[in-house]
């Protein structure tokens, strides 16, 4: 059997492209935040993770440009060797203060961060316990830990009773790490953190929360999941990304100084990767400053998402309940999802379509997400377009 035969046999994407309903890898030609240009047309964006709308903010762009002029385009080395700038250290210190933790460590991407934390901490004879709906980066980190002979257990999505059942299978003497998204990236639900913390205490387990979709969205001043529940001191490690609220690229982990120092000196994902670029770090730092100075952006973001969530549900759509920036609209069928995406796109609204096996059968969805820079004119257009397309497809009356 030829190794590449599976590639030649893969035709699903070609079939969808031939139908004219292929929704992926669409090139954005201009990006103004709430409105983008694709294929020469202005489209209202309802699928971006640019939650505070800072990718186009002049202050963020200026900070990136200044760093580019001062430091050049890259670091040409890993953090461990020649790739650490004073800029990296400054951002780590400022983020540690923001998250009310002793230390922060930067990684080159958010996806890479989980691979730097989980297999570094969870080793032979120890166990990682993970929500079944955790992000793919956590899944990858879990598998790396298991490949190094750690144990891997999973529990039903956000089901603390099932987590308790899974924990009961472990030894009290076994070192444990419970890992969960703070805000789940597909459905937008928030982890049941208070109960998770109780179970961790009862079972001598440590906690890692992925706040990629939480920072800038929930918590006091947008500080994320632990802050949302007043449990900052009870969550051992918080990881996240700069590619959403922080309008840049990269990842981070916050926690106790000794734990962060251990990861810094043992994580292959950090030691053998080039450092985050100067422009990326400076952009993230500028975004952090704006978040600190303008916390009202967080309230505007949630207000915008709640408006769409409420009105789409009132119109008869099946909307997953929540209070974050993510508003998923269940369609329930692959082909119908592709049709709905195409009709929304043609009408001037861009959303993300999730189909099986990325989501379970029956939960195929239009995953919409919102920004603090959306104005009512954008939101009303999105809502009206959903209603019109939903009626044409027979999804709503």
C-alpha cells in the first residue's frame, strides 16, 4: 500500500467545492473588524475570534511597527538560547500581574502551549484527566503525555458527576492533572469550575484551564474563568493564546513561579521552537494595555452576543445557551449546514460552519461569534439575514 493512497482517495473536499458550497480557506482581502472584504465584496464578519476588535486598532498596529523597527522581523533562536528579548520578559511580567499569578511563560503559538505544559508535567505513572470536548491542542498534549507512558482518562463534556466517577478510578497517591477549556470553543459553554475545584481538592489533583476563549470575555476586567468564579487562587495553571482577544499570535501559561520555571527548563515545545516575533509580542502587550484601560469593551462584547443570542432564539432557531462571545446555531445536518453557510455568505454574512465529525451527528452548526466593535447596524443585519435564510430553508417559520 502506498503511504499517499489515503490522500488520493480523499475526495470529500473536492465534492463540496464542486457543489459551490465549500466554506473553508476563504481569503480575506481587507479586514476592518466587523466588516471584511472577500472576493471583492464587503461581508459582515460573524465568525471571528477577534473578540475586542483590536486587530485593526491603530495603537496595536503602531506598537507592532515600532517593535519591528527596533528588533527586526524575528528572534532567530529559541527562548532557551538566543531568542529572549527584553520585550518577552516585560510581557510575561505584565501578564503575571494581570492574571494575579507569580509568573507567566510565553510560547510561540497557543496550540503549542498545551504541548509544552501537559507532557512536561504529566509523566510516567501519573495521569491527565481531560474533558471530552477539550480543544485539539489539549488532545495533542494529552496524547504526547500518554506516549511517554502517562495515563490518560477522559470524562463526559462538562459533567462533574462523570469527572467524579473517573477520579474514583485513580489512586489517591497518583499525581493527577485535570484539564478543561474555560469557555469551550465550539458550544461556548463555561466549565463548571466551582465543582471541578472541589473534586480536585478531594482527589489531590492539580488544575489546568485553557482560557483561549475566556480572556477578554468573562471574569473581572476580562481576566478569564478563574476570575469569573472568584477562584484565581484555586486554579493552578491558566493557559491561553494571543490570537483572539490579544490581536496577535502566540501563547502563554500563568501559575506559580516554581512550576513555570520547571516548564521553562523542560518543555521541548519551548526549548526547540523559535521565539514569538517582536511585532507579535508588542501587539499583544498593546492589546493588554487597552483591555486594562478600557474594560467596557468586555461589557460591549457580551451585550452584542446576548442581543444576537436572544433574537435568534426568539425567531425559532436552536441556539446553544450561554453567556460568552460564541453563539452556536444548531442546524443538524451536513448538507443543510453547507447550504445555509452559502446562503448567508451570498447575502453578506460570514459565519463558521461545523460539520461531522468535528461535531457529533445532529449538532452540525453555524458557529457565530461577536466582537465589541460590532455596532447595532451589523448585528441587525446578521439577525435579519439569519431569519431570511432560515425561512427559505424551512429551519424557522
